[in-house]
């Protein structure tokens, strides 16, 4: 059986001193035994971790931090994520006369699916894709019928995080008619450089470190990385985000990284190296109320993003998913004869799929109980049938 020849994927000169390569286990062990080699680290797959928020945080376009900093127009934020989708997006529009800060040395790289000259401007000043490690892990080139081998975002996560950081103001924004208002990024004058490191099946650490290397060389001011490990935390010197961030911080670049989606519990936060700005999610003072009212008059607070016609005032029977085929309302497992014309209570599952499942089984509405980890938070989601999310306490009543 032939052994694949070693192949260098990346050479790092800013984020680390080293390289990423395809090696056999024996070759890696031989390299690790060399006294001049500090460490050999296996490539690993990491995963991805409102209009009201600026006012909730006290940010104003007319006073305070935003005008005092001129909206951070001299700042470039490097966003490491799933890329960016700027096509026909007012949130990535820029003044035609607005030029990138002179210190920024990056660029937008064209590809068959990404027209850099059309998509980039004074707002989106950089766009690059890193996939060598990902394709090696796949064992084949990227299938462009599934995802695009370019900076263009086919997931949405990267576009979301880039806008949250530095999106231009957009009037009358709403989600299915909810939360209508002006939406704007936290630093609306800042420029965005997108580094696509995450793909359909994850984000390879070799690609992430290559993006750190490029972002440092490009001269970004801030790096934002909403990604990380989902398993046990690695030692800092074995963690590509911690290593890349350390080099970036030494160059005066602020690195902001997500704490992850795990918890509650000890040791569930990620990206906790002391030189990182570790960011966790929080709540705001707004709720999209869609309460559940039982036949006996008992009312339970709920939340919903359903935008279609209401059920009306008629009382409708309520059944529990467990008694009609599946407590989590899994696809294909609900008994249509027991569900038809009823509202189904579903235990925590994939909310975006549960509503479809209930509808296919003939249900007219759904109630989703939120996961225990969410505590008193009822997390609503867009649905095709009348549906609301409640806390786990509702099911136990």
C-alpha cells in the first residue's frame, strides 16, 4: 500500500512559526522527536458557536461613543467565519467615496462565485477563503454544488456575525414582521475583512491559523472569531485560536472570541486564554410574547416568531408528543390519526423541524418546551404553523 507523499498546506510566519502539512503518523512522530521542533499538533475540526441592541446598550448615533469615534471608520474588523454574503445587502453598503484605511494591506480575492470588484467596497474591504486543511480532511476538493470554494457565505453565520460587528444602518428591518426598526452594527463605521474558514462540515484548525496569519499581515485592528471546540478544551499551546490570537495581540490586534454554546456547568466556556476577549451571549429587554392559555384559564408565558394567520379563539385539544408517537416530535414518528386537528406539545428537539413534522401529521399548532439549560428563557423560532415556545416548567405542570 502506497504512502501519500508529505504535502505542505500552509507556511505560517505571523500567527506562528511553523507550517501545516499532510504527514503520516510515523512521519509526524519522527518530526516531533526533533529537538528543534516545539510541538506537532494534529489538525482538528472546530464548530461555529436585534434592532434593539444598540439602544439597549446605550449606543447613540448622535452622542457618546459612536460619534466620538467617528463610528470607528479607521478600524478594520477581521471576521473569521463562514464568509460573507454582500450581494444586494444594504447592511454592507458604503459611501462610494469611502476608502479603506491606508494602513490596511488586505484585499478581496475573486473566484467564479465571488466577484470581488462588484461585491467589495469601502465597507467590505477584504474577503478571502481558506480551505486547504478542509479539503485534506474531506479527502477531495470541495463540491461546489454543496458549498462554494470562495469567500461567499452559503451558511449565513458569517454574514450575521460580520453585520453584528460593523454593519451599516438599515431602516425598517424586521424578521417576519417582528422587531421592525433600524438595525445597525455595533461599530457602524468600521470596515469588514472576511476570512472564510468554516465550511459545511466544520472549521479546520490549520485553516484558522492560516487566516490568523493572513489577518495579521493584512493589518486588521480587531479579529472576531465566533467558533471553537465543542469537546474538551486543549492546552493553550495546542489551541490554534489561542496561538494565533497570542501573535495577533503582540501586534496590537484585539481578538474577540465566543465562549461557546455549552453549559451551564463548570469548564463549559471555550476560548478562555487570558489574552482573548471572551464573549458570551446575553438577553435584551424585549420579548415576542405568544402566551399559552389553557382551557381552565391558566396562562403560561411563551415566545414566537410565527407570522401567519392566528388560530382564533376556539378551544383546540392539546396532546403530548410522547402519547402520539414521539415526545420530541421527530419526523415520521407522529401518529396522524391522533394528531390531526390538535395542538402538539413537543419536548426539546430541533424546533425548525418540529413544526414541519406536526403540520405533516395534521396538527394545527405546536408548543415547544425549551431545553433545561435555557432555564426561564423561552426561545421562539420561525414556524409554518401557529407555534410558541415555553419553558420546561409548562410540561411539568
